C-alpha cells in the first residue's frame, strides 16, 4: 500500500447533458482541484479520468469515473487497486440532499443515505470507512422526486454563488489532506 498517496474521487454523471446538474457537484469540485494541481485529466484503463499531481504539497490522484453515478464503484475500486491506496485515503466528493445548498460537511464512513453513487462505491470497496466531502444541494421543492431534483441544473439564484461554494468545497478537500479530518471539520462545519 502507498501510505503517502491520496485518491480523491468526484462523483457525477459523464457527458455534457449532465455537466451542470446538482448530481455533478463532485465533478465540479474535482475540476477546481485539477486547476489548482496545474494538470489535465487523462483517460485511465479503470474507466475513469485521472490526474496525478500534488495538492498543497500532498501527492494525489484526482479521479472522475466515466461510468454513470450508480456504477461509480467499479472505477473507484479499480483505481484504489491500481494505485494501492488504503481505503482510509480514498476521499469521495459528492452531492448531498440533506445539507443546505453550498454547505460543506466532511465525515469518515457512514451509510449511503440513499445516494446510489456512495452505495456503489461502498459495495465495490467492501468498506464504508472512507472519508467523504459532502456538498449540499438542498432538498427538492414540494413533492418533487429527489432523483429528478439531483438531475436538474442548479437554479439561477444558486448559480450566482455556485463557483464560490465549489471553491470552498475544494478548500475543504485540501484541508482534509493536509490537516486531517477533525481540523477540516472544525474549519468547515462552523460556516
């Protein structure tokens, strides 16, 4: 196992029609991290786009699975095995319905809370104790189905703040890598 390397995976759906959906918040955060690492994603045989580099002085592999959300686990396991990263250093960045829009929450392990991407990752890794960086997308209005809500683009009002909030989520990932979970939680859960 490579105890110095982190695998940071953003969850989303591939293709331009999904690019601005709430469900693609993980991909959006990874794009910011890639810009900070000064690199470009390249195709990997594990059915993901990856970038090997450094974030805040820490060795990382940034990854965006090329599968649909509910099949994210296969590429995540493939990358974890390829890079020999311990499960505690596989960070999953994803959208979260139970958190207000733009809020960022970090946690270690836990259930999938109905999130098909997390369910797939947990099943494929055979473990749930991986760190998560959760980006709040809020609850659907009225009686709208949650699955339909996450496949919609952010609202015009949300889009005004989106870049700033995505940037903050990228800061949270970096804080997790450099300062550890407890310090990152203290810094980002206060706001």
